[in-house]
């Protein structure tokens, strides 16, 4: 009996010495570490921390979003898309993830899913200019004058200095709105590569 009591006591001591994951709290710690790593450009470190956060809390949409952004920082577009889609599965109203997925689909020339996700982004994060810009590009390629012009103007209302939207608006007015001829050429996307946050286009180092 005494031996059994000693073994039980030792078991309790060992359990007390272990670091036991505490669900969302521990996941939040890793998420914050991932944010800190991302902010200083340590994308590999950010990825490891965000991965641990979502392992501990598989419904942590913001951590999946951060994981997508970190993958984009390393130009790992396929992995970034998977992370954004995971964020959307657990948190469909995450406008940043909807925008991120839509923009990657756009760059992959998959305009159907791009349009769907970008529309969701404008609904859930209406202060982000980039989803409106990319929708303008899609509608311009479809030859839809009013729809494309409306989207470009909404993007410019949010960010008057957005050069892509200014150029897209000029092209739409010239090519499909009666301002001149010209075929529907693929849109330029080189400058529109910044990450999306909750309310505006973000530069690396911001959230």
C-alpha cells in the first residue's frame, strides 16, 4: 500500500513538471511569436510558429491567415493559398484570407474562384482597396465597362494613390468603354503584390 502511494505521488509530480498545451491560450502564444517573427522578416520562423498555433488550435483562422502571409513572404504561392483556404474554412468571414486567396487565384489565371473570393473580401473587409482593383481587372477582361469602372473607382476612393487602379481605369475607359479600340490584353499585376490586412493594403513588416 505504501509503495502504491509513493508511485502515485511520483506520477503527480511528473505531471506537474510537464508543459501541457492549454488549447487556445498556448496557440495564442505561438501566434504572437509568429507575428513578431513576420514583422522582422523572419518568414521561416513565422511559419514554424503559425504551424504550431494551428496544430494546437485547428480552428484558429487568424493563425492560418498569418501562415499564408508568411508563405507569401517566401513566394510559396501554393502553400499560401492552402493556408488562406484553411482560414476560410474555419472563418469564412475573414476578409484578409478571402482577399489573399482571390489574388493568388487571379495570378494563377483562375478567374472564376478569384472573382468569388474577391467578392467575399469586399463584403467582409470593405476598406481594403486591392480586392476592388482585382475585380476591376476581371471585369475589364470580360469587357464589362460599368462593372470594371465601378470597381476601379471604389479602389481609388479607398486609396487615391493606387497606381494599378489608376492605370486599370484608364485602360477600361480606352478599351471597352468607347474611348478607343484595342484588344483585351492580360492585366498588369506586378505592383499589386502587397499583403492584405483587415482594412488596407499592407507592406511587409505590417499586419
